[in-house]
């Protein structure tokens, strides 16, 4: 597709045709570059754009999206390449495009306005109109070129908004209406939250019929799933543990997972997990890998091990670049959405032709063999494990796919997403030690690229030096990767670096008891974990972790202060803020530190990982015995690890009999 576009571009140039180019052509963001040849006079989010808006007395049209966003592509093809609509936009507005992955703090600012105004979360594309002074007077998501039953179209909306801007009285009223903050008086009395409160909340939000947390779509909400197992272990709750394993099985065996090459798609468009939206996001893989490692450690189920190894293999093949990872791959393929990943019934028959277990595979695939997406097959297994003959079937389908062109890949290198992937690789070392070595190489490469003059940067693209300063999420996840590295190698330098970056993050993003997304301190950090873990919650988890590893009451008090500031918000949300809930439980029930010399910890690594207490960390100390402590006291010492495990079980009333 790209070759065709380049050829067409050169042909038109040679023939003297005018190929439109706007200011986005000088940007590095893959999303902005996708719009560089629109007839819309796009500008990037720079001071220059706002100065022009003021000088020309024009309102701003701001469109926020990202390079693998399907509906962003649709809107571009329908409207931003439409010369008539482009003419209206250019005549009445200064047009600014924002890559939400490049500027997540700007996206968060306007997503908050959208949620406050509409009463529910938005999404992408996010489109809004505002004054040169950034006062928003209209906000929505996808806009069709012409009016539809569900939305106004660009062709009539743009003249209307132009007239609204000229009528200062109506404009003022509209701005007030849209930006009015709906203040809710929080009359909730602060109470100490109990484990039973979290368990009850989890049972309430988990749908046992459709197996997940969705209402119309199913996102693989890793933070909620991780909290589910924490609660199962803390409460010796076999039902919750069974739900955890069932959810892992469902995500791994249905359409959300790429059964052929490995890796998870961004979400399922249906409640049954059968039909995915075919984007693959780096952060999705990074957040789900530890769930399957944890599941494998507790159950030894081969499916979970396969998911981990296949997903990492997919990342290495499709996303890896010089020990770093690109951001995402597109849902759209050459012949339509998802066609790279799906198969015709005839191709399925061909792949099964010489398979001695053909009947078992067909039975496991069930209805999906008939074609579940426009007469094409997205693989779903109606079993709790893969059928006999799966490996042969998988190889045959890989050969069929090998003749196709892989979808567009966003080659942006995002610090936060790379860091969370590195942490996932360290955790995957439970399955294969080679992943720890891979993580070491990746952490070194990420630090070399993104840590400059001891300051962290947010993102860049290959062959470009990063220029955008790091955000709270970059610091939070990079610190998490350093902690994971320490717990793998016990290299104190990693712990010192994590502590240094924490102090820098506090200086940049923390003020008056609140954490902010960026150094500008415009937007407070939120608790939403739906797409990936809240940077705020991750940072608090890090502080608790560092407090334990450094045996520091100073950090422990800081963690408690951060949690206290968010207590009422957590109390109102409970399991809906799962990463913060995990931090609260970590602090409430206490981190357990298992101390011994490096040799002992390495020798017993797999046994330690199976201990069913979710907040157990290891610390390298020159002890021949094992010593187990909280931050304030030690409660068991023995050369026998089994004795230590038994003492942990007794102290926390844990049941070691929970199993899959």
C-alpha cells in the first residue's frame, strides 16, 4: 500500500500535479505524518498555531487521534481528504492535529472536558472546537462528512460553528455550558476499607455470564484481573481464583488472541470475546504477559506458557527494533479491516488437510468455521485448552499468512510502554531465563535513548533524538522496570537509579499533595486503568515497593500520604480503580520481605514465586538463612524455606491448597 502511494505521489509530481502538503510534513509523529498531505491546512500543537488563531481571529478545530485508530482513518478518508470540507475548515478555522500517544496530557485534558460534559468517557477520534484562548465550545467524537442519524456532518456543522463563534453572547453561554464543572458534594464518611469490601466490589463488577468487565465491548482489563487474583490469595477465595483462571482461558482461546502468531488484540467488539478490533498495542501485551506468567506459576497449565512464549515471539518479530519496541500495529489491512488475521473457510480446510487430528480441531473451533466476520474465520476455540493437532494447524496457517502483507506499524518508541514491556519480560523469566537477558538489553537500550543528562524523555521515532520531556507515566513505568531488574539480578545500581528517578518525579509532578500528568501541572493524574494501568497508581505502588526494598519509613510515610489523599476517591470506586486498590491493599496488609543471600534466592526462585501472598518481595542480604520481615518487624527465620512459607501462611491466614 505504501509503495503504491509513493509511486502515485512521484507520478503526480512528475506530471506537474499539485500534491497538497501542510505543516505536519515536518513532524516526526506517524499519526501526524498520515495527515501531512491532506488538503486541510493542519498545524501541530505549537505556540505558532495559537498565535495565528489570535492574529486571524479564528477559532481552533482540534482533532486528537493516533496512527492505528480505525475511526481516525475513516474520518480522514471521508472528510480530511474531501476538498470541499477542507475548504470550509481552512476558511473558518485554524486546524490542529494531536497524536494522543505523543501528547497524552493534552488528550487527558480534553477527555476530562468531554466526560464532564457528556457524563461518560470519550474515545478517539476526539474532535473539538475552541477559541484562540482554548475555551472549548463544541466537543464530540467521530464526525461524518454529511449529517447522519447519530451525528451532525462536517458540511453543515462547520458553517454553524463559524456563526456561533461570531455571536459572542451565544458563544459565552456555550462555553459556560460545556465547561461547567458538575460539583458533587462528597458526603462519604471516610472508613478503613476491609478486604471484604474489595471482594464484594469485584464480584459486583465481574460478569460471570460473559466473563469479563464489559457492558458492550470487552477490553482485557489487566489491572482488574490482577486485583482479582490478589483478592483470591488474600482472602483464600477459591471462587475468585477460579474466575481468574477462567478469564485467562477465555481471553487466550477466543478471538481476542491471535492463535496463529501470538499476541492480543486491543479489545473485543462483542461481549463473547469472539470478534476483536484488530489493533495490536504494545501496552496490551505488556500488561497481559504477567497475568499468564502468574497463572502458569500457580497451575502449570501449558496454555499459559504458550501464550507467554508466543506473545514475546510476536513482539520480537513485529515490534522489535534495536532492543526497543514500536508502539502498535493497525487494524486495517490491504483488503479491509482484519483481513491479514482472518481466513476463508477454504483456507481453514487447506490448513487441516494433512492433520491427523482434523476432527478434534474442527470440533473445538465450532461455529467459527462457518465464517464469523464477513464470511471469513476469526479463530475461537470452544474448549478450555487447545485441541490435539493444534501445532500442526498453527504452522499451516502461518504459511498461508506468510504470503500476506502485515498491517501498518506505528514506529514510535514510547518510554512508558517500552518500560512496562521490560518489566513484563523480567517477570516472564519464570518461564525462561532468556527473557531476563532480553530485558537487560532492552532496559539498557531504553536508558541510552531516553535518559539524557539524567532526565527522562517521553517518545521519539527511529533516527531522531527525543525532544519531548518525560511525563508521569514514563517515570512511573521506567521505575517499575528498574525495580523488576533489581529483583532479577539484585544489582543495587538499579535500585539507586529507581530512587533517583522517584525523587525527580516528585519534584516535577507532585505539588500540594497531588500528582499531575506533566511538569506543567495542568492536569491531575487520574485513576483510570481501562486501557493500561494508571500512572498515578503505578507510582504509588513503586513508592511502597521502594520503601520495602530500602527499608525506609520515610518512603513508607510518603506512600501513606499519597494514599490518604485518594482515599475517598478509592472508597467510591473500590475495584473500579484496581491498580490503586492493589496499592492500598499492599500498604494495608503489608509488604513481606524475604531476605537471604543471592545464591539462596536464585536457587529457590520458582518456589518463592508460588507463595500465594501477592505482595512478597525479595531482598539480597548476606544471610545464610531465610529471614522474613515486614517494613517494621521480622517474624520468621530459618534455613528451611518450607518453614518460612508455613509461617507466612499462618501469619496471613493463607490457604496454600488453592489450585486450578
